[in-house]
């Protein structure tokens, strides 16, 4: 067990050098992790001013969180950067639609930027190739469209109602009367940004980036090597009804995704499958996932799942 102490020797916090211990605030949340480079005097003074606890690799609480006051300057710890970037759930929850001119043709990822209930159409960013060149489309053209929500895959053939290039390139895609849908998950999965500790049994900091009652996807520093089937324990903290609830879950590494985010090459992602959960743990996870899904304001799913205008794929 790593020793935890109240207070720390400020003379050991040196600008330009790695922090020799982790520093936590009065709320027992992480301010700056051990090994992070103290880049300038401003960061050093904020650590000294806000810090209360110090520790080695172990948190004094069951979970950690990033103090935004330290985010004014770039920090060396890649997990802190990941948490900062993944904190904008609304941006991450943008609906992506893969469109293709034909059933077996090349597909292009477009983003939903608007919905017209009156005209029953989606407003999408214009399709573009990898080099940024726009893919030509014309009014009246049919497009094979596929998209996902928390539990369901939707597939339909839309048609181009309108194209425009100002203030940016976009198009209106009309929805057909019949939309195929197939449920691919029994339980919904939500985007999250939760700080956690992962016990392998060594302890590592981790960020949970999506979550369901059956499992999660996490990001860890690339030097943390985990194998499929490896048992782990993950600890975090959920905010439910404005109250912090600690949760500790036994899990198993289900999949390795590698450095799947090019913006964060120092982070590797893994899929977790939870072990047997108590009824309380199931309810806590279910409530938190539903809370997150509501916050994403899934208006698109409501349009596509109108019972009078959709059919279930057999």
C-alpha cells in the first residue's frame, strides 16, 4: 500500500522536472499525477496552493478527477489530456451517418447537424474523401444510410433534397416511410468521462470512456500492457442525484483496441466485461447510463423510431 500523507514538501516540486508524487485537493481528487512534468511557475504555484494530500501511485480516495484550474497550461500526463478532451460529451455524442451511393459502394462518414420534423429529413455535413475533397452528390440522388444509437442499428435509403455550400458544405437527406432497425445491444451504452483506478493487481490510473451495465471501454497509458482474459478490478465514482457514489467492480479484459485515437497516441484502449454484479451495482450502473443518455438529448433516435413510420427488421 502506498503511503498517503497530508501536505507535502513544496521544495520537491521543481519546474521542468517530473512530479515526485501525486497531489490531491481537499475534495480528495487528483490535481496532478506522479511523473507529470511541472512545466512552469504558474503550475507549480497552483499545485502548492490547491494541494492538500500527497501520495505515490495510489489515490487517497477510490477515484480521481481532473481539476480544471490546472488545465490552463499543457500537462505532460497523457491521461489528463485525454480526460480534458473527452469531457465534452455533447461533442463526442454527435451522430455519425455512413452514406454510400450504392449498397456495396464506398461509404463516407457524415455528421448530423440538424433535423427537420416538418420535412422529415436529416441535415448532414457533406461527404468528403480522406484528402478533404468533397464527394459529388446531386438533388434526387439516392443514398444508402447506416447509423447507430445506444442499442440499435438503423438502415435506410434516403434521397438528397438539397445541397448547399454556405456557410459550409451540407445536404438535406429525406427519410423514407420505412426504416429498418436492428437491436444489437440488450443494454444501452453511454459515452462517459470517468476517472478510475485499475488494479491488475498493480494500480494504474485509467479513464472510462464508455459504460454499460455489462462492461466498459477504458483508456490507460500505453506502458500498461493488458492481455485478453486478464482479471482486473476497477474503482470509480458516479454522480447520482447530485451525490457521489463509489463503485468497485471485478472485470475481465474482453478486447484490446490499441492506440485507437490518433489524437492521443500515448493512450491505449481496452474493452472490459464486468463479472457478477450485485443488484445495487446493477442499479447504480443502469441509473448512471440512463442519466448520461438523457443528457445527450437523443432527438435523432426519437425521429427514427416513430412507430407509425418504421418497421422492425426481421
